[in-house]
C-alpha cells in the first residue's frame, strides 16, 4: 500500500489539473555571470517551476553547464515532480552563439522528436540569426495529445523577415511529420520600431488568418518602465489546439510584481517578462464537450 499511495496521489493530481501551462522566457544573457547571482537564479527557478513546459532563450553556455545546474535546482530531492530538458546546439553567426532549451515536467509531457531547421531555401538562405529548434511534444493528459513548438529569437533589425520565414518552417515541419497542432513562440522582437505597423502586411504569420496570435500588439513584455513593446509572442496553428486553449489564460507573467522586486532587481533576472498560455486537460475538454452537447440536446427538445 505504501508504494501504491504515491502513485494514486500522482494520478489524482494529474487528472484534477485544470491545464498545462506553456511558457516562453528570454533570460537575458543567461551565462556564467548570471548563475553566480543567487537572487536572480532563485527567481529564474521560481518562474520555471510555474510552467509545465518552458522555452528558455539566450542561453550563452559554451561549457554546457547551465541546464544540468538547473536540473539540480529544480529536482533536488523531489520524487513527485521531476524535470528534464532538451537543448539545441549553439546557434548564431560568427562568434556570438546562443541556445534554445525546453524545460518540462517529465510526468506530464515527453519529447517525441526534434530537429534543427536548416535555413537552406533558395533565395532565402540564412534568414535566421538563430534557426528554430523544432520539438514535437506529446502528452496523454491534454486535450491535444501532441503539439509542435517552434521557437524563435530574432535579431531586432531583421525581425520582419525572420517572423515571416516561420511560415516556411511550418511547411517544412508538415513535410517531415504528421503533425497538426503548432505553437510558435519566443522573443520575436515583434514591436516598437523593429516591426512598424506597415510591416505586418509583409508577415505571412500575420496575414494568414489560420495563424492565431495570443499575445496582442498592445501588450508590454518588457521589464523597463521606460519601454512599452510587445516583443515576446505566442502564435498557434491548428484547429484543435486553438479550441483547447483555456479562455483568458494567455498573457504576461510579471515576476517583478509577483515576487516584490525593484526594477533594478528584476533587470538582473531579465529585461523580458515571460509570456504564457494554458492548454486544457483531457478531462476538462471532455467535460466541456459533454456540456455543449447537453445544451444542444436541451435546445432540440424545447424546439
């Protein structure tokens, strides 16, 4: 019975969970210097623990020690919730390199497949400063059983072209995998002077109505009081995943306010706030469908 109880408690916690929280966070210059800042690291760990999957960007780690260190801090002696990660190679032109990493709760999701998009299109070669590291996740607990996440951290001056090129990445994934549900997210630098209003007409991810933007142009994803820009975005493609989003769950997590930090303290963590949304659990989704079906039957009887 002693072995059975933890398993039953885990099953109950998973089945009763309302949603899967998916996050994106540009942790500015996430390298050795930042790891030595204990207060900043405590906040980063807290932010990660809020999420079931989180994209971590701007990792600058030639020694490959940051993610193993994060695993130690996240997992500790915990037996109930364990984290794992998948990370890209070091990406970038010339000597400046960054990595994308996805940190996720192992008992809720797993990695089905992954690959680094090859920026080889004729006439469009080397558009991306940091090519998307595409990951196909699966989960038995969500309304959508699998979904592809395509991350992007643009160079500000080429944001319009890079965001537009995500439409080609989408087509490339479709050719490779039988995937139907897509999440595009990251620091797109998709605001202020980097993407002026007239430029949106040149971005297929915006002009094609099948791509749904969860973070609006009016949002402010920056920490500094002196800026007001919607740099960080989440975009969905696929009818099932779009209909599985928990209403009013998409937005910005203001860790400065949540953890009572000064602006200076918050900027030691990052100059970006994380963006996030929730996917409904399979239980919540099936209950919602039953409710809709019952209302339809009731209306039919009355008529």
